[in-house]
C-alpha cells in the first residue's frame, strides 16, 4: 500500500531517546539519560489517599466528560501560586490544563506556525520542543546560551534578521544545560521582546527546583500579553499523570482552547481531581523542600565525582537547580561515540546532538543526576571519566 | 498586541456544543444534547478498587513517565478482544493508546492531511471529526447516509471525482444518526475502497452498544493495511479517563507514534493501569450487558414517546444500538430555531447544523436518550412535541 503522507510526517525522525530506551531494560545500567524525576520522591501515599477521596466523594462526576479548559480548582491553585510566589497575575480562566506542558507546545505550534515561519530557540534547547516545532515545518534558528542566559547581542541580531513569529526559552534550570538566566538578563530579554514586538513562549517546568534562594520570576512577569507561559507538575509530583498547563492572553487562550477541543476534548479529569485534592490537602511546599534537598545533594555528589574522575580538559556548566549537568568534552571528541563506548560499560547519558538543530557529532552531553543512588552516581561518573581519559 | 496566528487557527469556530453547555448548569434542564454516557453506568466501585490496587502494588512506577505506545497489558486486552469478538488480527504492537479516540483523529490529520487535500465523510457526521479535519485546512466532501449505510453510488462517484486521501466512516450506531451499516454494505464499501485504493478511517466507539444480536465486524476486517481503526472506552467505561486507541498498519503506526511522541509523549499511565486492572479483574461482558439493557430500554422509551407526542410529519431514523436518535422535521423548520424555543421550556438537544459541512438551518436534530431518567425522557419529548406541533 502506497500511503500519501503529509509532508510534515516525513520531517520528524526517530528521536535518539528511542535508541537510549533500548538499554534501560537492563537494571545494571546506570542511567544519567532520562529527564525522569526520582520515583522515590513521588508522594505515593498522599496521591493514593487523594484518589480514594475522589472516588468516594466525587462519585461518578469525575469519570464523566469534562470541560476543555480543565478543572477550575486546579486552575485556581495555579493562579494563586503565580500571584503569591511569582508576582504574576494570571486569572484562572486564562489557564488551560494540558496533558503535560509538552502538549501545550504542540498546540502553540498548531495555533501559530505555518511552513516557512521562523522560530528562535536557545542553543542547546529541549529536544522535545525541537521535535514538536520541526513537525510544523518551520525554520528553527538558534541563539547561543551563555552562563547567565541567552546571548543578548545574538538574540537581537537574529530577531532583526529573521523576524521570528515566536521565541522559545527555558530561563530556569534549562533542559539540557541547567543554566538559569540572571535577573538582569530576564529583564533585558523582556525589553528586547517589547522593542521588537515578538511573542515569547516561556517553558518553566523546573522553576521550583532551585537549590538555594527562592523561585525566580519568569520573564513573562514583565511581558503581559506578549508571553505564553508553560508549567507542569511532571517534575515536582508525577509525570505519569500528565498534568501541565499553559497560560496566555485572552486572545491566544481562546485559540489554544479550540486547538485542544479539536485535539482531545480535555485532559483526564480523574488525574486532575486526584492532583488538586493532593495540593489542597497536603503541604506542597514541604514536599518541594524535600525534593530540592534530595536533588541538591545528588547534584553535589555528581559534581564532586566529575571533579575527581573527569580530566581537567572537560568543561562543566554551572547550575544551581533542576535535574541536569551539561558537559563539554574537549573539541573533536564525539559524545555519540562516547555514548556507544559507555553502553559497553553499562552507563548511559544523552549525547548533545538531539539538543541542537542540524548539528552532528557534537562534543557536549547531558547528565541527569535525579534518578540514581549516590553510589551509582559515583560509579557511573568514574566509568565515564575513564572512557573520556582514554579518548583524549 | 497583533498576533500572527496560523491560517488554520482561523478555520475552526466555536462549536455549537459550547453554546449548549451554557444551559446545562441548570439541573432542571432536560438534556438530550451531549454524547455523554449515563454516569450511573460507570463501574465506580470496581474502578476505585482497581485504583487502590494500582497504587498499592505498582508503587511509583505508574506515576513515572511511560512509553508512547501505551500500556502493553491494555494493548494486549484490546488485541485479544478484536481477535475473539471481531475476527480481526491486530497485534498489540500496532495499537497506539490515545487520549480518547478523538486524539487519534488529530494525529491522523497530522500524519496525512495537507491544505487542499480532500477527505470524504458521511452526511451527517460526527461534529468532533469535522472540527478536527477542518483544522487541517482540507476540503471535506460528504456522501449521504441511507438507512442501511452510506450511499454506494455517490461514494464511488465522489471517490473518482475527488481522489480523496482518506474516507472517514462510523459504520456502527453512527453519531449523530444512529444508523448502522448492513453486513452487505460493509462488504461492498470494502470492495470499493480496494478497487480505488483509498485509505479508510473507521471510527468505532459504539460497536459494543448493540441492543440485540451481536457485535458487527468492522469494515477494517476486510481491508488490512488499507484501514485505520479507532476505538474507545469512553462510551463503555468512562470518558473522563480519556482512554482510546488507534490501530493501523506498521507503516502508518510508526507515523502516528511519532506524532503522539511530539504531541504529549504518552497518555496518563495511571488511568491506563486503573483501566486494565479493571478489565482483567472484573467481568467486562457482564458490565456491557447491563449497559446495553439500560440503553435499549431508554431508547425504547424515547421512541415510544416520539410516536405519541411528535406530529406524524416528523421522520425518525431507525437505529438499534448506540446513544442517539436522529430526527428529521418537516422541510422548512429550522432545528436551531427550535433549539432556542426548547431552551425556554428547559429542554436541550443538538440541532443538525454542526453535523454538516457548511449547511445552515437544517431541519434535522440529534436526541440522546442515554443520560436522562425515563420520566424526564417522556417529559422532554412531550415538551418538544408541543413546540414542533406549534411550528408546523
């Protein structure tokens, strides 16, 4: 049978993540690869109690069709938290609950992007976003990240040069680099976008995962109608329940709503009710504090191990939150090659390539410390260090 | 702020369903409108027990990220049921779990449809499908339904005339018409599609809701690689959990998988595990038998009431399963006008318009009998009958 597929269906290839998944079946394999939260941090008993409560008290209403925008209590919780914690006024009726914030990216693509449009993203950037935007057949231009955020000069040059429809940024504990924008840079980016009248897509799933200080205000705080802000409970509570959200101006919200209505009607109302009961019945901030301590400690252990076992020629990017450490090998060393060497000694990570647009055999790689024990982090870094030493 | 939306974002309008929702807050309103299953049929206690079991025995694995294709046990259940009940061989690895079968329609659009393509659908057809396909900027051509299925002569003429990329059909207890294709017509449609080498999208969420006899084999049984078959637990267990599926040839499956990966990674693993535990631990067929009895009885009551209270000039289409009765008013009577009259006497239904492509002020309407009590069905039909009588 000769199928007549759409052009866009030819654009997205198998992601490298599928390749990595093959090796994760073996429990002996030490994985620094996934963006998976540590399952021991899931509030399992609390969610179980919430599920019981939902089934018992909300009867079958929770099993019925629900409205597209999502559970009102949940949207109010998110709205209130933005107001109190991030100095951001986002009314509950401008928050759309999505199946993970990944789904919001798809709807943003659907609402804004046409073949030939240009979108600006960071280099490196989140591979899932690159995959989604690629499926909309657009020209993806990149702007380099510096240690305190995006390169402002390059950003303005490329805005002028390409007139992008959207700019996609992950300003807090970025995936994959772990980099966070300084307060000054956030403000400067906002000023630039206002000056050139560009819409920001701000992806902010890691903002609560800071190891010291407090949550940083999103760039959206300074932008109002010019921004679309994405959030998620995947990194802080549970990714398997697929609950994220997107907030936007009324006009954009309406379009995103229609996109979701035509795509899956609504996200699981059962999961939303379990989650919102958990959020109202338990101390979410206490949970987050424990999560931060855990990740800060594992981050520290991995950094220490890198200092001991990696050659001095290896560069490690500074980060102070999130789930990732970004590593730059000496020039000319391919991290994909290193990946296949590492697989032989039962260590996996994500090579840099999928975080770039059209670059191959990069010398960068992403290490996640979230999902392993301290012992296995030490052992894995030791093995990787040996391999890098040999390849220099 | 002037947003530069994509062309496709201008195409889909607010659906009439949003308009109807406004009136459903009032508990006094008798609703024949939604495609909502009757919540008293949800296996609430069984699902609650399954949820407990999942939280207790599957620990936090169920809260973690999962694979895009969906839960393997669930896909095996679906595959086995197709084999035993419908004489259809669909391997579990060619079944993709989606967030309701609505989501599968979106991915089919993403994988196949480009602006200017033509797709053939029934007239009338499911409004959610019309909305989804419209968002892909395609030319939607329609073929009239007869009492035993689609008009074969018109179907062949339009296939030859428009060379459609896909044909979208709902052969069992169609939404909105309630019509089911005869066995002969199913076979004849399959032969036509083979002859002209067209891909069928077969939407089959109501197939288990027959009131007598047994489940009818989908047209896909005769088509193999030329068909894409959609299914759902929304009408039989719970729509709020958003669990549906799509099965297709390996080549098409791969494309749908990538579309889902780039769109929401995977559907809720918690919901999938609760559902599959329910399916393996309880007697699904016993549940379905009760559901069928309930709907058959409510269908019967509504039909009887229509015979008593509607004028003879009103035509009612035959149906023998599903959730809907399709009504044709005498020519020249607008069902949208009737809707706003009916709202005043606290009865709502869905006027025909949204089930057509580009037709307005149609004289047809859809009545759902699933979600009301016998008393309210009688009372609602009586009030509608009065209004129709007055408008003749």
